[in-house]
C-alpha cells in the first residue's frame, strides 16, 4: 500500500460518511439536471445500499443518523417557477427554460437559467457545423461572451447584491454622497441586457458606488437569498446513540447554517472559460467549486482535462489538500489522472487497495472494475482487461460505458466472432450511443469494410464532438484508406480535446513516416514516447526515425531502452541487425555492452516465454556473437558460444526440426572457425557462414 494515500482509505473502510455526503450531492445534481454526475452517484449509492443510513431511519443496533435540510424554496412562487423551468429543460426547450427562470433568485432555478442559455449556444454550434472538422468555437461569440461576463461577475468579480455584506450605516452614508452619480448613470443602467435575471443585474462599478436596491419580496432583507451567498444545506451526522442528538443545542444548529458560493455555477463558468482557452482561470474556479462541493464528479472530470503534466497535478493536489481533509473523492480523481497519464501501476495499486482495504461493498462497484479494465488496457494486458470488462458486464448488463475499449482489444486480438457478438449485444441495448457506434466501426474495420467503418465513426463524433476515442479511430481508418489529409485532421482534432492522447501523437508520426517526412514523424513519435515511456513500440518507432535521419547514437539509445520492455525478443534481434549494419568491429567494449544488455533484457522480458521459444532466441544471439568473435579472431570465445548454443538443444526432444536447424548452423560456424584458424585469409566467408547469417536475420 502506498503510504501517501493512507489517510484517504479510512473513508473506504467505513463508508458511512461517503453515503451521507452522496445523499446531498445526489439530490443537488438531480435537481439541476446534471445527468452524468447523477448517474455516477446513483451507481455508488446502489453499491452502498446496505450501509447506513437506511431509509427506515434506524438500524438494528438502534444507532441512527439524522439529516436535516433547510427548505429549498422560500415561497410558493419560487417552487412553481422551478418546476416549470425544469419541465422545459427536460424537454430541451432551453430558450423557454431560460425565460421562465429569469426572474428568480432560487439557486436551482438560477442554475437552470444559465445552463439553458449555455446549452442553446452549444447546440447551435453542434447543429450548424457543415464540416465535420470545423472548430469547436461557439458560432455566436457575442452572446457567448455576454453570458460568460454575467457568470464571471456573478461568481468571481462580485455583483450588486454583495452590498448586503456592508453595514447599514455605510450604505446610508454612501446614498447621500453618491445619489447624483447614480442619477447620471440611470440612463445607462436602463440599457442593460434583458436576458439578465431580475434582481441580479451585473455592475462593474466599485463597491463604494453600489446602491442597494429595495427588495420587492415580503421576506425582508434578512431572509433575502443572494446569488453569490446561497443558503446551503445543513448536514448533521451522528453515529452514536440518541444521547449525542439530545446534547446538541439550538445554537449549534444556527452555527451550522453557513453561506457559500454555488459550486455548480462555478463549474459552468469554468466550462465556458475552457472553451475559449482561458484554462488557468478555469482551474482556479474549479478548485473553488470542489472546495465547496467535493462530491460533484463532473467538476473533477472537467479539472482532469485541464491538467497537462505531472507537475501541474502535484501542485493541484497541494491546493486541494490545503484543508487537510483528504476527501475520498480526491483519491478517485488521483487514480483517474494516473490512468490518463499512463502511470497505470499506481492507478491499479490505488484501486486494488480500495478493494482490499476498503469495505467489501466496493467490490460490487462497477466503476472500480471498469477503471481496472482501462488500466489493464493501457498496459496491453489484454487477457486481464477482457476479464475485467466481462466482470463489469456481469454486474450491470446494460452498462455499455467503455465497451468501445473492449472492442479495441478484440480488434487487436483479431477476434471477429467475439467482436460480432459484442456489436450485436451493444446494438440491442442502444444502437445510437457513441460507444455502440465505435464498436460497430471496429467490427466493420476488422472485416476490411473501411468505408462503412468511417461512416460509423463519423456518426459518433457528430453525436459527441469531444469523443477522443472516436476521433482517433477515425484517423486510423483514414490511414487504411490512404487518405493522409483527413487522417491528420482527425488526429489533430483528438489532440485539441486531449493533448495527452498518445494514440493521436503516434498516428500522426505514422502518417508522416508514410509520406516520407522523417523529421516531422520524429517530432510526433517523440511526444508519443514521452506519454508512453514504457511502450517499446514508441521507442522502436522513434529509433527507426533517428536511423533514417542518420542520428545513429540516438537510434541506438532508443533500441537499448526498448530492450527493457521487450516481451518477445524482437528488439534484441533488431539490435543485432542494427549492429551488423552499423557496428564497429574495432570497438569491443560496445559489443560487450550489447551482450550484457541482451542478458538483462532476457531476465526482464522473457519470463512468459516457453523453453523452446527462449532457446531459439538465445541460439540466434549466441550465433550472432559467435560470428562477431570469429571476425575478431577470438576463436576460443566463438567456439565457447557455439558450444553453449549446442547445449541448449542437447536434451530437447520436442521441436526436433528446429533443433536440427540450429545444430546445422552451429556446425557451420564451428567449421568456418576451423578453416579460419588454419588459414591466413581470416576475412573469408564460407557458404555455411552465409547460411547461418540468413538464419539469424531472416525474420
């Protein structure tokens, strides 16, 4: 177990507090129609169904937990306005929803108002795209910036309602001093945008010049709910008996009622800032939102898309842990980031620790199993990943999230029958989900029907233009169709969404390699290598590009690094070919180093190989080194290597054909050593030696 994460696991050992927080976060997300967050929290809530608090209020040992919520609506009018606005929102009639919720100060109605206006602009951008590869920028930028300005003034810069924080004496004195200035600007205020909700008009005047407007409600100034300081829920959790409940005084209840900013409006503000590339401001606002409501998973996911490297992640973790609370949702976020950054070992350790050290109920949480499957997918542990995905399907047969990654694994394994079964399965659930379209695209791609595969991937990116997997797979298909231009644009669209997607970087490198631009390919392969430093495919591709650019030493370095992650011996033989072409026979130290590196690679990378496969690779290496020492007139070493190669197959009864071939080449090597040792022409090559070299390099 990683000690640095130990404070987080106490919540997973006793998930009572987790469920208590989910109750409120789930209600808040549901009331604001945040469907993805509601789905995530509902899945976790079902997993914790046997954890108190129960719906019958008391458990078997007479311990209870009581939750008290302050009323969400202060009057009947706010209640009716909210439900009418939500009805329009559910029907996707966003202009009507924004209009209905315009004249209210209720936090839920306020969020629906701004969210509806944002979705109207977003949908306009989606529906008006005539070209699939158009930019994601909003079409009506003026309306977008007006909405963003309102949200910034509402959440960041302050509003006129902030004058409630000032004392009554200061307000009265400012009224007498600044009444003339207000009268002069009265005409300007009348020209404000009518889309701004009543009672929440924005102002850029200094706080000293703000004049508090008279309240039109009957609740009075003390009960007024402002948009920046919304009255929040009061959470009281007691795991003891009824004694603790009775000891709590009324004064404690009043102190528990605090005021806070609306985290969901902060999240919406950050989303809009991200769309116009103001990422630093978006990160600051998301941190503020998560410090208020850490159970909102949508804010964590949005924050994950803004982190570019591990240094940013470490700095962000320090900011989030300033309160020293070590929130349990923060641990899930860290593991999610490790999966994104391809640091899969750490992510797997965190998830396994939750499953082993946490409560047993978390073993039935499909999200954890899905994340483990994604981690194994990234590590190219295909069998483990497929088992994890099938476990998720058994837990929830109608959960098709991430099944497009399972189709990728089946595509790599060239399992057409299993992929057809999977495509029929997901199509029977929902044929028009983006995951289903990606599965169907992979199925047709495996059948070499690339035109139809492109059609399905295009449908997926039209449904969700921010689907990185669909863009990347679309680029792969365009490569198969020899459409380099479309493939380059597809990969670049994927990188606009997620700059950490190594598949897009690697795909761009492959395209420029095909069009014979090695310097461009070198740039993209370098980025792919930085994102996947333990993937030997990236290192080999980078080494080949260095070789084409005549940068021999950099190429050798890449091949040597790839040796440590070689699983089938291909890198060792590639290095052997490389030395046969570029090696300097006078540099014995280099050859010795090559031999040592081969042995280390065998110890690390050949653990899962059979004895026959291992002996065959060792035989080729010994034959290669034997020919090398023969060329340097070190005949004793060459004979020793030939004898070691013969000993490998001495007791082998299976694969007699392969053993006879190897022994034939060993005898040819020994025969040439004998000829050279008795001849002055040491550089001569016999037909047997040439045949041995063909066996060595003929892969």
